[in-house]
């Protein structure tokens, strides 16, 4: 605590030279309901650095940080800065405005002292290893150092806002609604661009849906308030890349992809807006006796067509109509309740059976092992009870890098537990079971489903070979944008701007099958990340790499990739590779689905049978075509 506080103060006041008379700090005042004491250590440290009159006691809401209902948490100590004019500061003491939502008395730094673990029953326990989680607001720091009054007045946002002024013909700080629109768009263009550069594409579910909604919100502000009726967001990407490309090279390297994806999304949403406007106008024309737009209809526009409710309200006002917002919100709340009930996961506390510092994965070399359960917990997901188990060692591969988690069984005599999935959470391999063993203290035989694992290994190895073949046939611009590897097939998303021709598809298949026939031996090295990159190894989308990485090579002149997945010992074991489909996922992103091994063999047999049936229908014609 002492060091973190002193370093924060030194950086702000001695390096950045922020006026100390404008700074205030907060410490946690304690909370009797949870038996939490006043943070005396933080207070004693601060009074050596700042006048005690500038130290403010903060309540649990402001000065006790929690990441969620459960998990690490603790008291925090913030640094606030008052950027008001001297006249305003003379009228009202900044101390009165700290944590009072004043736009010019703002938090610039926070030190969170991670001291406790919040358990499922709401109680707190001391963490065995305590630490400080420290951070500051970059844009807020720019506001202070550049002498501005808002994030949007700094050189972080001004180039984007200037671009919008030129594009729309409107002037910033001339009309409040126009200003809000420009700020929303300038903020959202960064979010969307960085997300796409990191491989997250707009879609209809999960993180992709969030990106789609953010992009549509920005487009709608431009459409409604700035008069921008054609796609415009994609034209801002160059300005953003010129600003931030040096610090974030992925924005430059993915510039073309970002612009293409954004352009297509904008065009799609503008068509949606047009559809919504037409449906609204049809409704008004057919219901001239209505005094308001029914909530059900407004929600249908919003939910089915993605039409923003505030745009419905705006159009209704132009027709001298109100919108039944009570009915709209009732529909919205019902939908949210359905979504929450489908997604809710209730997890109990971990129950520790034995201490084990290193829950080691041995599944690269073994498909079975004698294991002990070190801890477990009960989880309820979608109303169904299940259990999560952690072993001292495990042969089960945890889902990552596109490869699905292993399944299998846990055996103790006649007691057999089904392990239906394996995932990694906070660096630990978690096994999902539908029930608990009768004797939790027993030594169990853990067996991975061998057939599923081997088929998955074939498909994962084939993914590496196909990635190399794609770059050989289409060009080195091809980069992985996502993958799914299981025992049935493989799915691979990659950057490319046109549909693959039949010749290209067959060429890719031929190259992969040539590598399979060559029966190339797998070579795996564990290397420091920087050394691995020097080998030319390709990083895979979605993977997070540590200091040490696995470099998987199938002929160093053909395929070298950083990968934590499981692979066949030699390419010949894949048997045969066949592409079954190629399609578009988003602008500039294609998807290939393929099969290997027995699945590919079965497909060939089915095709041969089909040809035989056609010959029979044609009375044995030698040339059925």
C-alpha cells in the first residue's frame, strides 16, 4: 500500500507536475455492517504526502471495490483532481464535490487493495496473497495536462470530431444534440475498430452482438442528428489509424478488414432503418384513429428489425403521436427476464479437499491417469445442477484455441462419473460432471474418450496444414480470424476478400493431402515467446500467450504455429482431408468447413453410392453426366 500510494503521488505531482492544490484523496472509512475497519494504513501513508484536510473518508459505495457478487475485492484509495476555474474554486471548496458526479472534479487514479475474497454466501475472507490493483484514466490525464474541460476537447478525440465536422458541414459546440452525436461517434469508432482488429466481428450473439449494437448506435446518431444518410463510419478508420497506428500496429495491419466489415455493417443497418421507416409509415397510414403508437408495435420494430426506440419516438412526434413507452418497457423487461433466466449461473463456493499448487495437464502424452480431486463446487446453470471438479493432475484437455474440451469418465471401482466437458477458468482446468463421486477422497482413474480425442487431433492438425495451404494459394494476407475444432469437423475463419473458386478450393485440398501423404512427423518445442516469434511461428486468433509457448511444427518450411492444442504424431494419421463448404462470414472474412479421417472416407463412399444410383436410373450408362 505504502509504495503504491507514494508512486502514484510521485508520478502525478513530480513527473506530470499537476498542481497539488487541485488534488484530493479518499480512503475507506470502514463499514460496521461487514465488520470492516477504517483504512488506517492508507490514511497514515497519505498524511505524510498531503495535508490531512485534503484526505476524505469514503463509504463502501465509493471506496470498496468489488468485481462482482463473488471474488477478490477490497478497500480503495482514489486521487481526484479539480479542474474548475479559480473563480469557481474560490466559491465552492473542491472537497465538497469529490465523488459528487461533478464533471470537472474527477477521479484520475485509483489504488484498489485486494485484501478479501467475497464468498457465495456474501461473507468476506482474507486473501492469502494480497496485492494492489492500480490504474488511472488516460483520457482524463490528457484533460488535465492539456488544460481542457472534457475528454472530447483533447487531441485524443479532436481529429475524429474535426473529420465529422467536415463530413456533416456542422460545427462542434454549436448545437447540443449535434455535439452529443459527434462525441458518441468519435468514441464508438475506436471501440469498434479495436474490436475488429482483435478478431471480434459483428454478429447476432455474444460479444459480436455488442459490437453490432455499438456500431448501429453510432450510425443512428449520424443518421438522425448529422444528416449522414450514407455509410460514413468506415471513412473515419484512416484518421483513427493515422492517430493510433504507431502504438497499435494491428489497427494499421487490419485497416482494410476493419473498413470492409464496417462498410457492410453500415449498409445493412441503413437498409434496416429504411425497412423500419416504411413499416412505421404503413402503420400510421392504416391507423389514423390511433392517438399513440402501441408499445407492442414499437417493441416489434426494436426487437425484430433493430429499429431504435428513440427514432420511433422522434418519427411519432413528427406525426403528432406519442409512443406507449409503458407497453414498450413491459415487453423489453419480459425479454430481458427471459435472457437472464437462460444465462443465469449460480455457483457455490469452492470446497477444498487438499492443497495442490500445480494442477498439471499431462494430456499431451497420456489419455488416462490416477488422479485425486483437490476441490469442487456445485453450479446451477439453466436450472440444471452440475458439479465442477479440479484434479491434482489431469489428462483432460480444456477448451481453448478453438479446440473443444475433452470428455470422458472418472472411475473408482463401480462408481463411474461422467465428465461431459472441460474448460479453463482463471488458469485452472475445470472438469464438468453431472454428479459427485460417492467417495471424494478416493484415488480415481481418469479416462479421456479416446476416439473423440483422436478425431479432434486429426482435425486440429489439418487446420494447421490448411492454414499454411491457404496462405500458399491465396497469399500471405490470409490470417486466422476464428476456428472451431471438434471430433466431427473443423471450421476455419480467415481474412480474404473474395469467394474461393473451385480451382482454388481443389488446390488447397491437394496441398493438404500431399502433406498428409508425406507423413510429416510432429515437432513440438516449448520456447520463450520472443524466441518463438523469431522462428516465424504464427500466432493463432483467440489464444492468450504466456512467457513460455508451444511451437508446433509440421515441416519448418510449411507449417510453424504457436498452439497449445493437441495434434497427431504424424500427418499420415489424418488419413484424408476434404473441404465441404466455403462461405462468407462478414465483409473480408471467409469460412471453410472441412472433414478428415473416417468422416471424409464416409463422405467419399456416399458420393460413390450416389453415382452408382444415378447409373442404375440411367440403365448403367457409362457416362451418366
